[in-house]
């Protein structure tokens, strides 16, 4: 999918609409203005396939102008509407800067296209079942498209914080989960009515699925889920356990050295002894790091060449991503270039 989008962007990227969120906000402002002038204006702009087939082609575009939320002119209704518009303007601009103008256009227009196709499918299917034209336009609005924008933001920046009611800080990912759960619950209520025999309530369920298709396709096709395979997850858990064990051992060794205590594999005069075993994760003294009967150090960093003889506080690790037995100090463990073409067992 990423390769397909890259190819499409090279061919059609120049046609992408910059600041698309601003265009949508202007459309919603125009929609609110029309509703204030004529409360019934939305009836002539809805995505109603039956009327479109009769010649009201403008409905293919004007349904986008209908705001996803109704605006109350009482109390703080206008104020909260303005806050809502600014909020969606902010997250939309952030997504466009992060994804790029072309991909953001594909995401938004993809949701609208799926909604348009689903509206016509529902019209033809349910009109055939009912034996006459069925009105479905009230369910196919930009409400779920806007919600998919918010879910896209929550999936891209899960740890960002927003202030609920301007007071309560909450991570965006939890708001995304909450909103998605509420929409699924709403569809569940419609499905219960379907089970009671009213198949017409399949329409809002289909409208929800169609509007969310852009979110599902975009994120599930552009993510590398090999990172979450059971083998990789087990490898990361094992690595984290080994790292934690090494940190504990290293801290214990440093504590013993500062207190003047010898290690378990040292004699009283600090010379290496035959009893005890050395941990590969930490070293408590200079003598314990030597190979038995030699003055060759046990550990050496592949990058800087330092050994435990240079500094008894140094800690060494083998890199699991390099092929072969390549050991690094903690300073270069996460910054070195992995050795991939080398063959295991060919290194000294």
C-alpha cells in the first residue's frame, strides 16, 4: 500500500488540495449560515440517491456542506461550535503536515467516496426490497468522516494530551477508543432493531462501516505488523529481561566495589580464584574479568576497543541483530551499524 501511494503521489500529487481542512471548515461555516437562514436548507443538500437520479446532481457535492453537528443558538451553543471547528482544524492541519498533503487528501476523499458508493448501494438494494424508492440520505453525512479524522489523529499521536472540558487532561488514544466504542455501541442498537425484523436499520450500520473504511484500509495496509509477531514479542521480552538482570548485577557490583567488598569469584587478595562464576552482565573487579591463566580480557567493544581492564565499571552486551559474536560497550550498543553480511562463527 505504501508503494502504491508513493506511485500515486508521484503521478497525481500536484493535484492535491493544500489546506484541505480549512476548505472543510469553510464548507461547514457556510452550512451553518444556510441553516440559520433557512432551517430546512439541509433537505435540499442531503446525499439522497433517489433525487440525484432524478436530476438533482448538486447533491453529489452539497452533502459535504452539511455540518456534522447541529448548532444551537442558545446559551453557549455557538461558542462550543466554534471550539469544535477550531479543534478539527488543528488536528486536520497536524495530520496534513505529518502525512503529507497528498495522503491526507486520499484519506479524507477516500472516506467521502466510500460514503457515496454505500449510499447508492443501499438505495438500490432497499428500494428493490421495498418495491419503491427508499430515502437513505439522512444517514449518509460527514459525521463519520470527521470522526475518522479524529481516529486517524489518535492513531498517529496516541500519547498527545487534550483537556476535556478545558480541565481534565487525557491522552488522545483513550478518547479515540471511547469514541469508537460509542459508535460501535450505536451500531449495536441498530443491529438489535434489525434482529427484530426491521431490516431498514442496516442502512446506518452500512453508513458507519463505509465512512470508517478509509481509516481501516489506510492504517491496516500501511503498518508493518511483523513487528507484533509472537516471535518478535518474545524476543523483546527476553531482551528486556536480560537487560534488567544486567542492570541489577551491575548496580550490585558497583555497590560492592564502593564498600570495598570482593566479588564472589575473587580471593581475599583480589586475585582471580577458581570458585564462583562470572556474570556476563556485570563485573565486580579487574581480576574476575581475566580468562583463567592468561591476561587476555574477556570482553572487548567492537567500536572503541575498550575492555573491562580499561574501566571496571564498563558494561558489555552482545548485539542480537548482528550476525556473529559481536560485543559492544553500552555507549555503542545502540548506536553502531549492525553487521548483517558477516557469517556467524567467523568472528574472533
